[in-house]
C-alpha cells in the first residue's frame, strides 16, 4: 500500500466538491495522513485603463481572500469530522496551477479531488481543473467522479411495485 502521509483536497463549495472532500477525509483517516483543504479564488478580469470604477483592485482581492478563508473554515467546521486536523489553504489565481503549486510547497503525497463530469460544450468552454492538475502534478492525483444530479436521476433504479 502506498504511504500517503499528506493528502490535499480541493473545494469550490459545490455539492460535488463537498462529496469529494468527504472521500478525501476518509482516505486521510485510513492512512492516518495530514489533510489540507484548498480553495482557489478565481482571478478578476483586468479592467481597461481609465477610471478605477470606485474601488481598488488590491483591496478587493484582499477582501475576496479574507471572505474565502472564513468560508473555508466554516465549511471545515460544519461538514468535516471534528476529530481531524485539517489545514485550510486559500489561494488566488488559476485553480489548477495554484493547486499544483501548493501541493509542491506542502510536500503532498496525494491530491484527491472531485471531478464534476462535465461534457459537451460546457467541458470545451471551461476545461477541467482536474485534468490540468493530473497533467501538471508531481504526485498521484485521485480523480473522484461525482455524477451530476441529472445523471444520478438516470441511474436511480425504479421503485419496486407491489
């Protein structure tokens, strides 16, 4: 069995990522590993030169990061086992690149993250953070496939009739 001492999981606060984080927490317990939970705040599109539209970008970014940190800590407190020590990490930037950077800095031995199972045009437009992490990471990446709600309904067996 592989010795996973440090596991990193990710969230975007969606239902799918919540399920992925829960599975990562189970793995961390199983391997008696440290667990870090990462949320990456997406970058703000650059405004064209001109008036500052009433706010300063660095102050706004700092407010976003502070809000995300509070939200991540609340998420850990409300949804994950209280007997686990979970390290919250908030970053700002491209999700895949930041996840890989943090994994390297933290010396992570496994990245465990949910994949939403997007297909078609949504996948073409947004790409897959999980796929990018798999390509860029130096450590193993466990992609936890979480079916979309409509796929779950299609997979639900019909109720037994009497």
